């Protein structure tokens, strides 16, 4: 009987999913804070397993390098056959550390700002969230907008509060669709510049380069300064006067006079023609027992202060007075 020889080859290494990456989140550094931001946006925690998903392969590789290359990267396809990459690893210590920071299962609607994140690394964390769930756009006239989406109302409120303490103002509104979520946006030029300096204070930091390029394109965009309005003159009462002065004298808006002159009207006709948008004066108007005294509120549905024959004052909408829907203060009911 022949005896089988024992194999002298080295044993196979464990799958990357089961390798430990101990102490990766114990010491918070700028790169680790960036990685935490990515997990907060596009990651998940299941028991001791940590996963991160992105459609950008370089971003996943940089994330893996930040955690000392101790994760498994797989290429997968969506239903539309679009590729994306999934990073996965398992560690008891790291999962406990992430739980202490505030990460948990089914985090989408209940996640909050990390508990023990130092203030000096807030910009790196925001950069990770922006690389995961953020977008930056610019209009043709150079107006920029940075938007970050989240389904958690807690995270939205704490994010706006923390960024406000750092001098960056975000505003949020709820987007209602099949899956409602919160959209946080920043549009002011000064606020966007502060946000860029906060996220990319280190030029060699790990980041998603295509989003940073959009920021740089917006910063380098040369905006046209609005030119000063030229003074238009017109002959009025045998005197050459600026239209702005004519408007002050006659009480007609200067823009309205310019528009009418551009249509070919004479100056006298432009001043004398009443405007359809000019407010009506209902002082003295009567509707039943009510008599209009003065304007109360000037808006889309203007209100007039009226006095009833019984002596009671009442604020009534203009359209109700004109149609005579209200004829007293209520004493005749």
C-alpha cells in the first residue's frame, strides 16, 4: 500500500474579506477622517463586516490604501450592466470602533455626525461625504452650487450646524420622490470659497479628482461685472433732463418710461399712459355698509381698511370689495 506524501507547499492565504485590519480607525488622521466620510455616505456595517461601494475604481483603491490595503475589491454590474466596485473587509475591533463613532446597521435614515471626530478633521470628513454623495455644478453665467444628499434628518441638521460653526452656510430642503431625501446646498460665492479651502487645505490629500476639478473650474471662471446703467436723457418742457429725474417729477417709473420710448411713444404719451399694473385707489369705495378708508396691506391680494356703518373697522380683501362679497363687518348676519 502506497502512503500519500504530506504536502510541503505553503498553506493558502485567507480571503481578503477575513483578514484583520486592526487599529485602522483608532488614530484619527486626515486620510482616516476622509475614509470615515466615505463610509458614512456610501458604506455599510453588517455585524463585523464593513463594505464600501463606488462607481469610481480609483476612489475605491485610494480608500483601500488608506486602510493599509487590507480589503477585498470586486467588480460588479448593476441591472443596466454599468460597472461598480465593492470593497469589503471584516474586523471585530474596527467594527466596534465604527460603532462607537455612530455607525450602525440600516444607517441610511438614522445616521448622525461622528461622535468623537476632532474639529480639525471636520474638513476631511466633509470631503469624504462630498466624494460619496456630493455634486458640484456651474451655470453658464458662473453661478456655482455644491449639493450633498442624505436620507437622514439627524445628519442633515448636525451637518448644517457643524459647518455653520466653521463659517460655511448650507441650506436644506426635502426632495419628495419614491424615496424622499434631504438636499443640502451651498450657492454663495464666499461660502463656496470657504468650503473649498476647508476640504482641500492640503493639496496632496486623497480625493475624487473629477469633483475637485469642477471646483477649480468654477474658481478660475472669469465673471463679467455688470456694467453701470447709462443715463438716458429726454427733452421735457424744452429742457434736456435725465429720465430718472423725469420719473421723480412725474411719479412714473423710469424703466417704464424707457420701455415706452423704445416702443416709439412720445415722452408726453409715455408719461400720460396709465399702467395696467398700477395699484387701484379704492378710498371712498362702498360695499353695502362698508366704506373704504385706506390701504391696509399691499400684496397679491391687497387688503383695505374699511369702516362699517355701526362704527367697527374691518380689513377686507380688494377682490371681495370689488365683487361685493362682503358688505358689512358681520353685524347684519
